[in-house]
C-alpha cells in the first residue's frame, strides 16, 4: 500500500490503513495551515484493556485515560512545528485471543492518517507498550 | 406412558438432583463458571459419545482439544478426540473495544464471537467380526444469547480497575522516560534543525531522508525507554500479570446456543468407503444464576442409514458449583424415535468437573446411557479439555 509522505502530497488519499506488526510509529504529518482543526483518536482493539497519555509539545492533553481516546488538538495554525506524543500501554486480559491492537488516527491535515499497530503476546496478562509520535509540519 | 406422566417424571428428576446438590450450597464459593469445562464438542454429540448431552453454552477459546475416554473400565487409551476452533478469535479486531465485548452488542456480534467449528473422531469395533471403524463428526456451534458479565463475581470489576490503575502507573513511567530521552537527545535535535533548513530550501529529497532518520531514531528512543521500564519494573509487571490471570469472567442470565453438524463413517477405516450417516441440530438454553444453573436441550438427529433411528431428544441439566475448582451437575435426557416401533428411552448421568490448572480441566461422567443398542448400559466417561493458542483463566 502506498505511503503518503511530505514530498508527494499529490499522492495523498483520504485514509491510509495499514496493519503493521510493530508497536511504535513515527510520522511527519503535513498540515494545511488554514486553521483546520486537528482530531486525534486512539482505539484499543481486541477487547483488551489499555490506557493512553497524549502530550502536545510539553503540554499534557490526556493522562492515562482508559479505553478509547478522541481529542481535538486545536487549529493547525496553532500547533504547526510542535510534536504530538502518545503512549499507550495495553494488557492482554482476553482468554479468547493473544492479539493486541492499537489504532492511531490523525485527521485535519493535508491527508488523514490512520495506522493500526499490533502485537501478539505469549501469555495472558502480558503487557505491550505502544507509542506514536507525530511531527506536525 | 402418557405425555403427562413423562412430564411429571422429568420434573421429579429435576427435584431429585436439586436435593442431592443441596449440600453444595453450604460450602460453595464463587467459581469460574464460564471457563470451567467446555462441554463436549458438537461432533461428539453427533457421534453419540458425548459425556453430557446438555451442553453448557458459551465457552470459547481460539483453539481447543477434547480427549474423551469412554470405556466401562477406564482402562483403555483415549479413543475419541475433538478439536474446536473459534475463527473469530484467530484474527485481530482493531475496532473491538472492551465495552463492545462486555456489553450487549446484538445477536450478530454474539454469533460472530462465539461461532466455533469442531471436528471429532470416534473409533469403535463393529459387526460380528469386530472390525475397527471410525466416525468423524463435523459440527458448528454459536450463541444467540450469552448473558451479562457478572461484575461482582470474584471481585471482577475491582480487579479490572486495579489492572487499569497498574497500567496507568507503567504508562506514566514509560511516557515520562521516553519524552525525557527525546528532549535530551542531541541527534533528534540536530535532525529537527536539519529538516527545517532542508524544508526552507525546498529540498524534498533531503527532507525525506531526514524524516526516515528521525523515524528510526525515535523508534530507538522508544525501545530504550521500554527496555528501561521493563527492567526496573519486573515485579510490578509480574504482579499485574498475576492479577490478570486471576480474573475470572462469568456471565449470568439467559443463555441460548445453537449447534449442529454431520457424521461421516469410515467402515474398516477405509477413506473410499466413507458415507454420510447422521445429521442433526439442537438448541440449548437456560438461565444461569450465581448459585446454580438450569439448562434444557431439544435435539433432532437424522440417521441417514436407518430412518427408524431418527430421534428427537429433550432434556435438562442442573449445575451447581461446589468450590472454586469443583462443579457438580446432573442431567436427564428423554429420547423418542420418529418410528413408533422403537422404544423411547431415558439417559441419566452425574458429572463432576474439576479444573486442573490454567487452560485445562477434566470431567467424569457416570450414569445410564440410552444410545441405540446401549440403552440401559453403564455410562462412564473421562473427558479432558485443553485450550491451546490462548490461555483460559
């Protein structure tokens, strides 16, 4: 699947979905810089339990919120040049599966971004640390 | 016997089993009803070797194995095996939140999450010359009603809250460590400055290169932070894991399962001689309370070889948890044939279930069988359940 990058905005699409066997992602997110509000969403899947912290620059937006998170980051003009940090810690509490998934979604920029990170654990109760970093440019 | 007398006899059976288990109320503790012992796979039912005829709804793991030893003397090697797979849980579901799972999300979601396919085999000697033949049962099963999670059972909710609290502590630590490392990292600072310069010069190729390097370095910082947190918090992580594995999920309320399948026989164990010999479907439903459960089944089995053996079963089962590891249950099943010349019969049995360890359990069934030519004979079966892939709590 094609990857939208900063140098080829012509190839951008509304949503880009990828399932990647990884627990971290880093993204240079291109802003329109026209005052469009940015929305950031974190979804914890597979019926697992997890908490999320979100920080914009040095300001904490959300601290250890359980379950799904949906935030209005602010107008893109106001956040350009800052970095959005997100840490999600998930525990496998489901006896039916060993899969853990976290989906990060950022909208309001030149193109919407969505990516699912996943990892299978060895045992019930294992903890997985997920992380996402967005350079807002 | 008239239908009324048959009904009265059935009610008396329930009362009898209820009285027999009265002792268990005095010393019972909450137990993991949802996870104690998956009943026999639908394939076993079709093959006619199921340890209990009234199956307990709703136990799902992504892959499970049943080993059934059904002999009079419990002296032979296991002869009957079944594997059961729940396809839904073999794949990831990124948008299935915990609230979606634990709440009432409709019949379709329930069916998806509980649907399982089983494959069972049973070997037996048949005919005057005692030829070994194998039957293979292919069954499916799913739930329409699963009941509601009992949040008070074994401190379920408070344990989950503790899990969330512990996750918060770990998340705070790793987030703080990572951001501190990132802020102090000289390489990240240089890359950021270089990117700004390259972007101002509209050097897209260099920008892309810097973005790739920054991505790689950020990943390294995340990994370093995780390694540090895991190293410094081993006991806390292990305690969290122990807490999670101690959580037992139980669903109470109305339960309704649907199951069915077919049987292929392989006379003299020859693949080329296989034939479809049985097919059937059944519904199991009931109500589960904290102290006991009452289930009923209606089952229709078609014998493709001998239509006179096509039968309709109806029965019930009463289940009582006696301790965290022990469960006692009793069932009665009435079998009638579509061909009136065949005599109807009763099956009674008592089952004792015991949780061996995480992900494994054993059941012992003893009673009076009513399967075909075995009507009235002793039913004695030892059944082992193992869950592979994912661990049962």
